[in-house]
């Protein structure tokens, strides 16, 4: 850099001392001058410097002639003495830090070319040991007089500092600043833009969060929709939401709730809530639930919501068409009977609006009823007492409730007994019997959806007994129940079910079966009837069986009615029973009926129903072999698969 500066300065020395007086004579003899002898005249003075060509060494420049006093540093022979630059006019000063400013404490070197090393044509540097210090430098906060003005860390080096208590790089708005290079100990910022200097979560460049703060200092709180959460609308403010969604940072500000439990969002008293840790007297709110489901049923007008847990009580809907549902489903919410009656009773005219959803019902003793009669024969008085227990899990009389996601299990009713007490002149006869170990329906109806009836016992109808009643349902698992007489007994009513698993139900008398009689009807679609004494035993009803599998039974299909009733058998597989058909014409090979190994994913013909997987294996011929009607297609849109997992309702 220094060599370039010297060359630049030397080049500058070539300019005439007074350009205004210079006369350009380069074209004096132009096109009008044809005298070539005159052009080479030794006495001619073409540059006008009063020296003829005979003595002037450069007739093109008036500042070069023998009369020039000094031959300065300009890389030419100014005085025409035959030497160049013999009278130096440049002073050079050592520039140790090479910042273009020389050391004022050094002596000047007067020469055209100072030679090797760093030199400057001035002596203005106040510190020639630091290239950051020279007259044209910017003042910095570094303890030096950078601009050589005699002051340290002043002027442009100074910054106004504001307290920054939260250390987020933004000073407290409205605070007093300090103009200095170093604000000292503590946290400071070079601005006063922070609207809240107590938390680093708030500053002008922060992202607005859901934290009840104005994070980005724009005057609004929690307005960033990207941070909002979806909640369930709660117009009545009872803590229970509907299925409609609202959005906000929290449920309260959004006008919502974290659940969709509400059945009436215009009434803050509904639902009535129940929790095992609740209170005996309510008031049944989310914050203060009842501890008893039955108490809540009495208090509710529309619905009851029950938290997970085990409730030791027996429930009676008492004529209320209300929705009683658990919050976590049948796998987490249990009602355990206490030995008095059925676990749940509907006997006061409840309609389909009476809904029980999401419970496991166990330990029911059954609804008790008795009749008595007497007569006298000679001098002996005879008394007859008949005691009946019905509906261990659920008892329905002249009512029509709906059950969804209900497990009815381990309800064991008394076996039939006959006792005689003879006092000679007085004889007492006592008869005990039971029916509908899991579910009992009389002069009523029930709609079932995703209902499991397993491991129950009664004298007849170990799983279900329906007298003059109607049972409809979809996805019903009836397995492992026991009774001397039919597992499912339907008399003088209808039973219409889709996607039934009827597996490993047993009977001491050989009647573990679907039994229908009394002129009613039985319709089963996409069902499996496996590992029992019978599949279907028709004692006197119309029967329709479609897209179903009957296998592993002692007798598959038996008509004991003596005729006169209609059988509709289409797209079924009746295979591998000890006797497939009895008193019924074998329809195999017609109407889509087959006789093939069903090839379940995992099924063993035994009493262990829990380990069975009754989906069809990929190589089963029964895949896409059920009812071809498009209305009966599987959930995935393909043709109906035979068995309990086929058809439009086959998604268990």
C-alpha cells in the first residue's frame, strides 16, 4: 500500500505549477503550415517558454527548460541538465502500523523514493504502533484514542444503554438510559423496546404464545391462532362440551370444554356426573359429582355421565328415558351387583331413548318374583310356592331400552331346585328356577350394539331369554355361557341379529344353542355358531340364516317343529358338525350354501373361546362368498365375507 501511495504522489509531481499559463503548442504547425524547413528551425520556441528548440530538451512542455530551478520528483528532467529528479521535494515519515499516517516523533526523509519499508507523506498518527488509531479512524469503545482527537472512547463510540432485567436483549420501556461505552455490571440493552422486562418470554421479536402474556409487545394477548387448541363447545358453561369445535388458548377463553360429554348444552344441570370419589348428595357437577349412579339417575332429566371405576350397586331406570354412559367405556367402568336383584332393571315403560352405554355388568342376582297357590285334600293343606330369578345382568319388562358397548358377564343365577316340607297335616312345596342369566326380556324389546354376553348361568337362557319380546342387535358376542336348557331362548317373539359370535356355549342337558319357538322368527346374518351342542334348534318359528358359518357342534341345524315354518338358508357354510342337518333338507350346493373348512385365523373346537380369532384366514374360500347384494358388502366395499366379520357391520 505504501509503495502505491508513493507512486501516486510522484505522479502528481508531473503536473505544471500553473496550468492556466501553460500554452499547448503541440499543434502550432498544423495543416496550414507547409514549410518543413520552418518546423525544424533550431531557433523556434514552440512551447513558448522563451527557450528555443536548440536549448530546450522538451519543446512540448513549457515547464521543462534550462531555466527551471529545481528538478523535483516527477520522473523527468525538468531543467534539461541531463539528470532526473535530482532536487527531491517529498518528505517521508515512517509508518510502522501501515495505516497511511506517519509517526510524528520521527524525522522526515526527503527523497523521491524512500525505498523499502512503510512510509507516509504525513506525520499525523498519534499512535504508530496500532493500525486502529489514526486521524481518520472511527472512535471505538476500546480504551484508545482511535481518531487522534485527544479523547478516549468519546463521541460516536458512545451508546445509550437501558436496563434489561430479563436478559432478552430488549431494555425496559420508559426507563432512563445511560450514554457510555460500558454500562457496568448487570444486564443492559441498547434499546428500550421491552413491554415487560420481567420475563424473557416477552419482547418485540418473541412469538405470541398461549400464556396470558403479550409476548410480542403488540398490545394483544394470546392472539396467535397458530398456537390455539381445539375444544368442544360449551355454551352452558357446565364443563361438558358438545361435538362442535371452538378454538382458543384455553377452554375458558374459547368458550369450550376438553370433552364432548354434554347431552343438553342449553342446561347447565345436564349431564349429571358420577365418580367413585364423588359425594353422596351431589350436586352432580363435574367438580362435585355424585358417588352413586342410581342417585344420578333419579336426579337427571336427560343424561348421566359416569367416570371410570367400580360401582357396587344395582340400577333401575325407574321409567326415565335418559342416556346413562360411562366416560371411558366398558373396559374401565364396572357395575357390580350387590346380591339383591338384577344389575340393571328396565320395568317402567322405558323406550329406546333409555340408553345404557359403556359398562361391564357382573354379579347380578336376578329379578325376583314369586307365585303361590294352595288347596286342601281331606285334612291335609297343600301350599305351593314358585320362586323365579330372571335377568342376572339386565332385566327388561314391558320396556324397550338400548344397550351399547355393554359387557354382561359372570352373572350366576340359582339352579332349579324342588323342596318339600311335610308336616303331616300341612305340606309345603318350594320350587326355585331361573332364566336369562345375562339378559331377560319379557313383553318388551331391546336393541343391542357391541354387546358381549359371556360366562353367565341360569337354568334356562344362560345368555338370553326372551318371552314375547323382540331382540335386535349388531356385533353381539355370546360365548362361554352355561345352562341346562337353551343358551339363547326366544319364545313368541323375534330375534334379528347381525354379526353374532355364538361360541363354546354349553349345556348339561345338551341344549347349548339358539332356540326359537312359539311362532316367532329368528334371523341371523353374518354370524358364527360354533362349539356347542346345537347351532340352531327350531321348536316352532320361521328361521332365516345368511352369510353365516355353523361348525363344531354336535348338531348344526335342527328343525324340531314338525313343519309348517319357513326356512331361508342362503350363502352359509355348515361344516364339520357331528351331524350338520337334522330334519332340514341339506341346501349345500344351492343358494350359495357351501360345505368347506372355514379356515379361521385361529379357532380350536373347545371351550376356550377367549383365545379364538374368528376372522377368516387369507386362504379361506369363504372370503367374498357371502350375500352378493351390494347392500351387504363388507366395510371395505368388497363382496360380503361369510362369518361374523363380514358385511356392512363387520368392523368389531
